[in-house]
């Protein structure tokens, strides 16, 4: 299955068409719905002010961002594009994130990431739970996913939460258990079988003469220190 990328952003305001900018972007790589451990995360200096309402949501101040790279710098734009390559982009209310990401790319003369690459988990949730509230918080509570890390909105924290929500929306944690259990089952099947007792005792192959010769050798060479004598006595008394 092709790689997928959970994506989340934080911004200076709610509308990129009014000149608002990205201030944080985070991506988590998935392979067959399971995080691979690879991620991309950058804070971005937006070259403009942050609306008070937006800052109240994410808690990120312009003072905090003043020494962060601009989107145009290679460590943001180029590394982001390299990271997501050709994979699908999974976002909650994807049109919001897509609008901001593509606006930033357009400022630099890049083509936007086409709509066909985006998967909207809000739309998936609305299909599964029509007529209910389907914010990321609401879905986490519905799926019993801990929100302990989420004091305020954060692109990286939200991407981690969304990765778990996406797994639930695409089949649930049972799928993850199946994916984990499959290689374990293969290992168990390939493991050597333990040997039990023989169904019948093998007949002895030693002749009485050979047994007597061995006993004489043990008595001559090892005398009373021979461990073999203990076994011989046990066999004789059995």
C-alpha cells in the first residue's frame, strides 16, 4: 500500500485569502494505517501578525516565532515537499489545510498539492456518524482516545491524535492488532515443535557382555566417584 501522511497546521488566522499564513506544520508518515515513526515538524515565522482569536486557540505567539525559519527557506518548503513526496495527505477539514499549504506554495511559484491527493477525515466521520458533532476532540472522546497532551491546539499533537482517529475510521484498532498479530502468528508457526515423550521405550542395543565390560571399566577407572554407578543402582532396583 502507498504511504500516507497525516497533516495538520496552525495559522495566523482562519482565511488564507485574507493573507493569513502558516505558523506550524506537522506530518506523520503511515504505512498501512500504522505510523512508521517518521515525522516532519516545523514552526514558521509568518512575516505578519497573529490574530488574537487564533493565538487563543493554539497559544503560539509572534515573539516565539521570531527566530523560526520562513516558509520559503529550504528547511521548511523543500524538506516538506520531499517528505510528503507523492503520498496521500490525510487532514481533518482538509480544505482548510490544503488552502493554506497551497497558498504558501503559490507565493514561491510552486504548483499546489492537488485536491485528489487529500483525504478529509471530517468527511469520513460525517459519513460514519451523520448528524453528530465530528470535531477532532469529539472523535477522540467517541473512540476513547486520550486528550491528555492537548491543552491547546498543536499541529504535531493534533497529527498524532488524528493518526489514531483515522485508523478507527478505517476499521478500528482491531485492524492494527491483526497487522501486528500476523507476523507473530507466522513466527509461531515457523518455530520448532517441542518433543514429547516417546510413545514406546526403545529396546536396549547393548549386549550383556558389553554392559559387563563397561561396568568393569567404570569400577577400575573411576571407582566410587563414578556418577554412572548411581544410575546403574537405580536401574537395578527399578
